[in-house]
């Protein structure tokens, strides 16, 4: 009995199946750090099943792109593609409630202060609708009659430098009361209809 209690087990002595089960319970940032430790863990953190389980858990926390809302559509995704989707959703989940005081314009290196005419008393805005299109574009419609389109690919590569690709203020009295969007997959045209 005493001999058994003195035995130790190193992390890398654990079978792959057990390590894969453990990876499913880690935060995404921890998985990404763990993959930098050795070749074996690097390979395990690229396992498709790990990212599938994470995506399944995320679908209750963040809006999935329309083409991925049905889990049967995930079968064609590679491990790398699944990882990109999971990392994007994690970035959205961690940052979308943070108060935005600046935004970035394409090809601008310095931040620009938000136009004060769109700010509430505390400088924040109220999101009315948020959707992801083509697993890349984040569309935000604000009650303050503002529509913004963000490039999520840039958010994955530069998480502290999101890319604002388009911004449109709609003139009129009051604030938005409804919004609906439609993506035409044939010509990649996004149509947004709003009312106030």
C-alpha cells in the first residue's frame, strides 16, 4: 500500500484518450498555451473532437453563423476550420459586452474617438441586433440608428485591434425598433432592413 502512494504519474504518462477528455474542459486560452509545451500536446490540441466539443458548448453562449447553426453542418469542417470558428466565438463572447470607446478604421493605425453624436450619456451604445455572416463578418445594429460591420478574421489575428469595415448612421427621429437581415448566398449581398 505504501509503495503505491509513493508512485507519481507525469502528465505525459497519461494515455491520449484521457488527455483528450481533459482538454475538453479547459478554457480555449489554456488549450492554446498547452499546445506550445511539446509535440505530443501540440498534436492532441489539434484533435478535431476537442474543437467539436468546444463548439457544441459555445452554441448556447454566442450566435453561430447561419450556415453552422445545424450541428450536422459541422461534419464537413476540418480541425483547423473548427478551431477558427471556436476562437472567433470565444473572442466575441469575451469582448462584446466591453464598453467601446474607440474603433479602428481600415488602414488606420491610430484609434479614432467615436462620434459624440452617437454616444449615450455614458459613452456606450445599445446593441439591438448582432449576427455573424459567412463565418467572418460581424454585423451590429444599434438602437442609436447605427449599423457597423466588423471583420472577425482580423480579430483572430490581432485580438486587440478589431477591424471596422463599414459604418452607417441612419438619419431620422427616435431609435431603431426592429431590424432584419438577409444574406443572398449567390452574390454575397447583405440586405438590412430597419424601422423606428
